[in-house]
């Protein structure tokens, strides 16, 4: 199972533009394998507001989507680790 199976193909939307924002996450990946993902946080049909804008707010539904995606990632990683 993956994000598409969990949320549906229509829920996976490419960003459509390159983001040159800096993250310290690359430093973590030098020490331990991982990945970086973004979970949309706007209300359906809402205005796209960048995360670092003072106008940003997260739609409450996005909390549940994020929790489901992270739970699925943990389940998949745990299953893979147990097969080793």
C-alpha cells in the first residue's frame, strides 16, 4: 500500500513549480536514511498560501491526512524491517 492506495490517485498532486526553499533535512539524511514529503494543508478550493507566510493556516482536515500518511509510512517501514 502507498499514498495513492491510502488517499486515492486524485489526492496526489505534483507541486507544479520548483521550490528553492532551504531545509536542514539534508543534514539528517547524511546520518540516517529518510524522506521528505509535503502534505497539503489548504481547504478544498482555498487560496494557495505558502507555509512560511504570516497568512498561512492549516485546514483541520489536513491533520488527519498527515496522521494517516505517517501511520501508513510507519506500518510499511515496520513490515519491511521485520522481513530482514
